[in-house]
């Protein structure tokens, strides 16, 4: 890879469009959002985009791309501008924003599969939660009691994990689930995985991560 010393290279137009959607969703949640980009795997051909959703939940999407350096943070607005004028796959990520990223990232490995939840169930929960948030929320959004409520509990032979409403909201806010239940088959699942320190939920268009225990230690 030759050219600029800093930036992102996304050759596939569909992958670029997927990243545009991810960044647009992040900006909808926070017009000052910071996106962290990080190489995954040893071949350098996959990059993970991360953003803090505002629900004390991290959202991520994997794309086929190349990155230099292998870990950088960019303003979502600058990244969006770079994506709109990409030439030859190169995306200018704008001014370095590495110091603006707060907290760590989940590990790449160490997650175990706990169980799967029908995507339609998650969409129904999101709809119910939105209704409750409108009824009981205020100027600062949904009440913390609603966000922290565990709306689904899944378990495997050795592990039981609760999924808080804030993870459901993050999934839908980032567009990781289809917009309506009509476009979701009865067999489509959302996969729940757990790590000693993290909860991970994989949906069709991306994943969300919630710190288990004290999210403020990682996301604050």
C-alpha cells in the first residue's frame, strides 16, 4: 500500500456505503461523535469501525478495508466528508482525533456463545421501550431505570446473561436490525456472546458491546 501516511482505503463500493450508513447513524446520535478504526486480523484486510452510542454501549461494524496506521480515531463528520469524495478507494479521515477516544475496546477473542434470540423479539422490545421512553423520559432521554432493565435473559450450561434495554436501543439506533419486523424472517436470530468483562450481541448489520459490571470504567 502506497500513498498518504494516514487514512483508510475501501475499494469496494458496497463496503464504502455500509461505512457511510454506520457513520450517518453515529452522527444522528451525536453530531460530535468520534469513530475509532482498527485493523483486525493478521492480513490487514479487515478493519473494525467503533463508536460510542451514548447508551454506555459500543457499536461496531467490520469491513473489508486497509488502514494506516492500524489504529486511529477520526471525527465522524470528517470521516463522512472523506467518504463522500473518496478517490481510488482512499478515504481521508481528517484531523487525528486519537486523544478524543475515551476508554478501551473489547478483546477480539475470548467470547463464548450463550444463546440466540429471535430478531423479531428484539424489534418488539425496542418498540415497547420506545413507547415507555416517550411516556417516562425527559429532556435527557429515557430514564436510567428503563435503560438498565434486563428485558431478556439468556443462558447456556454454565452461564446466564441479562440483556439490558440500552443494548436493544443501541442495536436499533445504529440500524443493525432491519427497520421493521416485516422484513425479518421468523428464523433470523441475534447472537448473544459473553466474555468475562463484556456482553456482545451480533445482529445482521453489526454488533454492540456492553461492559459487564461497571461500564463507566471503560466508557466514561
